[in-house]
């Protein structure tokens, strides 16, 4: 069942660009899982990025969405721009 349900072990053959972001203050296991997924995504030939937000945690990682000058908003803007340009 784990093999069948694990996102890490079931990367699709094709998919949209992926942006994974998490807080740098997360637990080591959460950080590991959140880092391994985009690595596997990219290893499968898909486009993906990882943004680690230092000083943030599970509940504050989205706070940057309220500030257009935050690292999160800047990363999202850059990511969206690159997706629109069709970069691989």
C-alpha cells in the first residue's frame, strides 16, 4: 500500500512545473520529505523548484503572500514568469 500511495514513489510521466516551499524552521523529517519530492520530480525530467523560507514554520510559511516584496512572492513571480516563457 505504501508503494502505491507514496507521491515520492509515483512521480507522473508528465506534469506541470512544480514549486515546493517550506519553512526553514520545520522538523528535520518534514524538511527531508519536502526536499526529496522536487528532487525526484526533476530527476524524472520534469521542471521544478524548491524554496526554503528561513525562519518560517508550518503555520507561517504562507505569511509572505501578504507582502509583495517577500521572498515567497518574489519566488512565485519568478516561477510564474519562467512557466509562461516555456523554459524547461
